[in-house]
C-alpha cells in the first residue's frame, strides 16, 4: 500500500509541504481526495467562502475536455453578484499551484486541469502498489470511520432466491448477477457481508411435486439435473391437476342443475361419485401431502429435504460459474411459526391488523392509497409470502444484527416490499424498516424460444457459451491459438450475459439478444475480455513483468494519450464511491468502456515493442496500471478476466 509518507515525499518533490486532507477524505485510498482538498483550500482563499461549503460541491466532469474537476459557482451561494462574473473573479484570484493548472472559466463553471507530471507520479505508483485494492476503501464500512477498533458494519443481502420446482426465471438470473455485484461492492467498501439465498422451498407445490414424483420421478435424472427434472415433473403434474380441476368444476355445475330441476336422487348419486374423484385428485392429494409436511411427518419431510438438497447442490455449481457464493441457504421453510405468531400478535396489539371474513389483513390505505390492504393470514390460518417475510426479517435481525439489509428482487415485487417495510414500521419495528432497502430491476424481453424454455441457470449459460464458441470459430486463425477454447467460450459467454445485464440502468427492461451480446464489438462482455487479454499479451510480448516497472520513469510519459489515460485511471476510486451511492452496475461499466476505449486508441501512439528501454518501461507501467484497473472493475462486477483468447 502506498503509504502517506511516500505520498508526502512525492508531493514534497512538487513543492507541497503536506498531504492536503479535508475531513473524511482518504488520500491513501483515493488520490483524487488530495486534489479536492488542495483545490478547496485555494478556492477558499480566492473566494472567501468556507472550505466546508466548497469541498462537497466540487464535481466530476463527464469528459476530459471539461477538466478533471469543476466547480459550479452558483453552488457556493454567494449573494449579490452574478455567478458568471463571480466565476471570472474567483478564477483570476486562484493562486498558482504545483498540482493544478490555472483554472479555465466557462460561464458559471470553473474547471480545473491537473498538471500531468505530479498526477502521473501520484496515480501510477498508487495503482502499482495497491493492486487489487486500488479503488476500494475499507474505511467506508467501519462503524466509526476514524476508529477501526469499533468494528465493521454488517450487510445482509437476500438475492437470487429462486423457487424450487419452478423454472429459474429471468428475475432470478438478474437478481443473482446484480446481487453478486452489490455483495462485492460492499465488501470492497469494508462491510461484513452475509449473502443469503431465501429459497422458495415451502408450500403446496411440494405436495404436487411429491405426488408427481411417485408417477414421473426418476432418481437418476434428479441426481443429474435436479432443477430441470423437478420442474418437468411439476409442470406435468400441474397440467393434469388443471384438467382434473376443470372437470370437477363442470361436474359440480351439472349437479347443481340437477338439483334445481328437482332430480335429487340423481344429484346425490353423482355427488357421491364426484366426492370420490375429488378425494383421489391431484389437488387433494397435494393438499394432504403438504398438510403432512406442516405436521412434520417424517417421510414427507425426507422427500422435501432430498429435493431441496439436490437443488442447492446444483445451484451452487451454477452460481460458481458466475463467481457467486452464499453464506446461508435459508428459505421460506425456515421461518419459524413463533416468529410469525409474535409478529401477528404485535400487529394485533398495536391495532394495526384487523379481521376480514376470518382472514387477517392490514389496511395500509390509511398511510398510502398505493399500499392497499395486505393479507397477512388466510382464512384457513395459513401464512403467506408476506407473513413469512415479516418473520424472516425479524429473525435475521436477531441472528445477524445487521446495519443494513438489501433485497434484490424484480420490480414486480415493489408493492410487496413497500408493504413489508410499512408493516414492520407499524408493528413498532422502525429500527428494522429503516435498515431495509429493496433494490429492484426491470424485465428481460424476447428470450429466444430455446432460452425461453430453459429451466435452470446452467441451461442459459450453456446456450450462450455454445453461441460464443460459434462466434469464436468464425475467426479460424485466432481460434486455433486459443489453448482451451471450450473453457474460454464458457467464460466469455458468461461475461456476455453479465455485461448485457448490467450495462443499462437496473430499472430498464432489456432484450436478451444472443447475437449482440456475444459480439466482440461494441459495449459487450467479450469486448472487455478482449481488452484485458490484449493488455496481457502486450506485457508477454514485451517480456516485462509487474516487478520490472517499479522503477519506471514516468516523466517519459509526455504524450496526450498517456496523460489522458492516467486522468481516467485516476477516476476509478471516485467511480467506486459513486457506485456505492447509486447501486448501479452500469456506473462501473460505463467507466470501464470509456477507459478501455482510451487504452485501445493509445496503442498506435504509445508503442511498447520497438521503443527504447526506459520509454518501453514507462509505457508498460501505464498499460499494467490500466490492466489492473480494468481487472479490478471486472472482478467487482463478478467477471473472470481472461489472459488469452
Ligand atoms: N422466491 C421469490 C420469487 O421468486 C423471491 C424471494 C425474494 N426474497 C424475499 N425475501 N422475498 O419471487
């Protein structure tokens, strides 16, 4: 880690006596904090405005031609003068600095450009020394930023959470990808992260599944592709169930007609027959079976546990392909009755819930029309998805004492979570609701037919991997050089899926477009992988290792392309901070695409092979730094950077 002493020495070399630091800044982790503090100091001198007001309003720029940092003068809230005149005046009064050029003023904005040499000497060593931790900041997750001994904050994150016996849908795919990313983000910010998978592993569907398994089940298939097999059995069974239920309904109507016509005898004969049919029906058998489960019947529970275990085992393998793992496999089955009952009592005692036709509801319309009335207990006394989430939240808090809990679930459940948080608050647990956040996302459209029928996560990843393999084969010459093409195709395919998923704002819907996402051109996963592999290949060809560049002379990096690339690399820690604020993976991707474009346009201008030794070394230090930042960004997203392809 580049120490403060080293930084101080670097800065001293440029004529600055100490490392500038405003409160709550982290010069060691984020070199831009040095610049912000320094510019703030000088601006305070030039404007007479308190530094505390200036610091937070210094902004990033969208493009490098607008400077490295910029100040919107109206944000200083100085009365009595036109902002553009003020901007000019402050710009003129801004004292000379070893770190930044004389500011440029445009309208009401004052823009600051960093002087190249100090910047190169601050940023590049910081990346080369901090390596994979460059950009992360463990201080954010400390309970007390100035005192690590107070411990770290804890995040519980509930994501993926598929339903056993139902297909792994796009919502679970997105939740897995986005949740995996958010977990890594918080870890990078020093939080203690508990990853939790809340399986849909309880309910009547198990009854259907158990009944169906006796008919269609195949132990070998279940071992091999459990999720797919269970879904198939379930779907076959629900089809039969539906047909039966319809027939029953028609017969019931016929009996009613007979009764109306006064044909009592015929009616009761048919009714007796029908009762027998109902007793044997899938629906009834499923209900009975689930009842046995609720009563804790050993045999029923064994089958349930076996399905659940096989499913978890298969899920874990798929998750590993996405670099996702869990600390806890929980699920709806795990919520204790006591927790739900205690919650119900609290709701009743505080007069929040009420009886409605034998069911228990919470009328939330008083608080907001949109929230509606929430059902928390059915007439037959059984609990619901919502009830279980209330119980689960309390249990999780008791177990993990979390500082924050995030649920990564599709927008379809916006109402569910709004109700959940409101109910927690109303039952006197505002301490919990305040810590909870629903992170939502939009839909995936136009899954091609093959993908649309995929039942398990593995199937989706395999389909994309195969497609990627085809794309790779179209460049035969290159393809032949890849050592392990299947493995590479798989990694690239996964990158394709993940990048497509994360490059837009979470809330947006997107089309699952196989051709587009597996292309090497444009803003795709394979493009990022290619950019990384190319940087690796340059180092290999030059025969220069990471250790070799430690003593590189950065003053040899004088070209605009080199300086601009370093200016972009300097933005990575700020991009991390911004991402923490927004929880948007797209923030990271937008940055990575911008940075990799800058890398690829510098290749012609900053050649390594063929340059003189010191220049070669300096340029290689730049490329190794760019590769490090690219890798850090990719790994944060959950991608696996490839070294060759
Ligand atoms: N199993 C649910 C579904 O597929 C998602 C669960 C999300 N987590 C939660 N605590 N409700 O719709």
